[in-house]
C-alpha cells in the first residue's frame, strides 16, 4: 500500500506575517508537513524562519509553475508585502493554471489618527509631484529603497531615507541622508526621530502592520503632513488578515488533523 505523501506548503514570504505563519505551522504540524518559505533575496540577513527557506525569483509564472509541480506543492500562501504586486499576481495566475489551493494574507490597513493631515496618492511618482506642489523642505521617506528615482529632481528639499539595513547603494537625490532602523517603532522613538531631523513631511506606503504604525500618531501629534501611497490592487481570491486565520484555512483546506 502506498503511503500518502506529506503535504508541502509553500509560503511566499518577506514579511513578519510570513515568519509568524511559518512558526505557527511548524509548531502545529512538526513533521506532518513539508514547509518552505520563499524569499526574493532583497534582504542581506533575513531573520530566522521555521522550515526550509529558498531564495530568489522563480522566473515569472512559468518558473513558479515548474517549482510547484517539481516540488509537489499542495498549497500556496501568499504572505508577501501589500506592495509586492508582481509576485502576488504570479501566485494568482499559477493557482488558476494548476488548480493549486492559494490563500493571501492581506494585512489590515492602518486606522488613521483623526488629526493626521494626510494626502493620498497612487504611486511614488504622484508622491513626488505632491511634494513639489507643497512647501515641504525636510521629508522623512519610509517607502523602502526601491523606485526612489521619482524623488530625484525636487528642488530645495532634503530627504531622510529610512532603511532597515544598509544597502550601500547611492541615493538618486542629491540632498539626502540615510538612517538605518529596524521595526518595531514606538510613538516616542518616531517623535524623537522627526524632532531631531526637523521633519516637516512624512512619505509612507499604506503598508499596514503594527510594527510601523507609530509614525502616523507621531506625525499627527507633531503636525507633520503625510503623503500616503495607496496600495496596489490585489488579485482576486481567498484571503485572511492574520497568520492565525491562515493556519485555520490551511487545516480546512488540506484536511490536516491536529
Ligand atoms: P514584486 O515586485 O512583487 O516582485 C518582483 C519579483 O521578485 C517577482 O516577479 C519575483 O521574481 C521576485 N519575488 C518577489 N517576492 C518573492 C518571493 N517571496 N519569493 C521569490 N521571489 C519573489 O516584489 P517586491 O515589491 O520587489 O518585494 C520583494 C520581496 O520583498 C517580497 O517577498 C515582499 O514580501 C518583500 N517586501 C516588499 C516590500 C515592498 O514595499 N514592496 C516591503 C517589505 C518587504 P520572479 O518573477 O523571477 O519569480
């Protein structure tokens, strides 16, 4: 008699939610499942993860299809960042083409403080246009280090670019400094940063998540205007808002006994 194969769960990661989910799955099922988290490879020293870690792009939709077939993946959990739109679209297409079960973890949006002076924009270029239209002179950029070229040609504006780790790449803006800080951030630490650098404007993606939420309360308290880049549209499909809910979905989906 053939022994049934152990289910193989693939988490598309790069977020705290993905790490928390890997840990929950590992604690619950131990050797009863195979668990792999996939990272894009942007972070030089990613935090430890339960299960196996694979790193680097798959090579678009065809590459991801090849991977899930070769590795006999039973379910795919897209726990990537809300702004990682390409890999989420690929996961959607792969599920459509292969019939593999797929779930997205969609981080809840931040509740905005009532006093926050916030302008919503659709992308980095629109955020740069917004800055050029205002009296912003000292800008805290918390959008990560990708696509900063949009801010390269804004005259009379100084930028403080917050990075999680030192990328050692030169910034496209001529008038900019870098600060390296890892979340979670507190209201006090965010206010201290904004006061120390005399920040008058905050630029942020609408990422959501508790670890980076304090900047909004700090900006509201200090009267710092905020330019908020809205999330890209996510593909259709099953979604939950937390790793705990994803674990419940997984148990139902694979009929796993606890
Ligand atoms: P993206 O634009 O959606 O993806 C670009 C390409 O990177 C994808 O086509 C894929 O390459 C590869 N890729 C992305 N995520 C991957 C993963 N988890 N495993 C394997 N390959 C992956 O993604 P991004 O915005 O550059 O983000 C990259 C990673 O950083 C994601 O894991 C995301 O969760 C994390 N992250 C992103 C942000 C953000 O603001 N965008 C913030 C924090 C963390 P192939 O087409 O070759 O498969």
